[in-house]
């Protein structure tokens, strides 16, 4: 396994909780006789959204190499599920987090070389701090994945995967990312509607910013071969009530 050099925390715990998790990682690494590992800046996800967390985890796997441990902590589902740590077949990426379904996109595309369920201490009020972070600290100090728990079958890893045209992310410019099979021609007029009833007239384009200000554009985006819907130099979807998980109907106008 490639030596681990840094930790990337993907989480909806964006306040002091992030600092607590980072501190717990440092403490566990030091206790194991290792210097404090490098913890990258927090990668925030939409609160309570497994779908968004799965997209972000998969995207970060694209951006970071096998020397990075991908830790994902979200408050997403009512029940307390397994805490898992694993390594992908493709590229040998180490992932650690709660089995909510957020790892689904990652393991579906990269496969699973090994997976383990962390030893369960029972309920604790903040598993990210008291269970996950200490496990990550030990891994960063050189512990083998298999020493942290029991073998966990790949088939038991939950998978929450996006449907066609389902929004997986809305960025700070109000641009939505989604899967779109097939293609339209540049300049083709479209009508885009969501299940909430929000409707816009848009144009299909290759470069969003080439269109006049205020224009709604559907275009090939920058992430994982997804398409995007955005509004040129305007707030886009930010104040529309459209959210991650909504499915777009895109028809020729």
C-alpha cells in the first residue's frame, strides 16, 4: 500500500467539530509514535445529503492520489450504520467513514480490494471525533487496515448513486451538476423544469461565459463528465428552492 501522507476530511461538520476531528487525528498519531499527519482544509458537503457526499468523495478521489486518506463524515440517515475502512482496487485509494451510501459512487467505479468494519465501541455522541478520527490517526501512523476491525463484505457497502439528470451538487455560483446521457447541439433552445415547478428557458452551449449576462445555459461541466445548468453572471439556482436530489426535465423548446 502506498504510504499515506495526508488526510482529506469530507464532512458536513463545518464548525468547531472539524477542529475536534483534526485534533483527535493528531492525538492518535502521536500516541502511536508518529508525527502529526498533514490534514488538508475541510471539504464541506451539503448537510444531511448522502448524494452530495457521494459526489464530493468521488470527485476528490479524482483529484488526490493514493497517498491521501479520504475520510467522510456526514449526519445523513436516522440509523447508526457500520463504520468502515477500505481500499479500492483501482489506484489503491484508502477510504474511511460511515456506511451511509456515500462511498457507493467511489467503490462502484474503483472496486474494493479490502474493507473492514471498525471495532464498535457502542454509541458515542460524536463518532467522527471518538471513533473515526482515532482510527485515521492510527492509519496515518502506519497501522494496517486489517488491524482496525473485522472483514466487511463489499456487497454490504451501501450505494447511493445519482439517477439520470438528478442534481448532485450546486456550487456557490448557483450552477447545478448532473448526469446527462446524450447530447444537444450548441445553440439548441431548451426548457428546463424541476419537480418543484421551477422552469427556465435555456440554451445548450460549450462555454457558458460566452453567452450574454443572465442567460441560462446547459453545458458540459468540469466534474466527472457531468453537465451543468447555470445562469451567466447571475445567482443561478441559489434562491430558487431547487436543491441537490431534484431531477431536471430537459426538453427542446
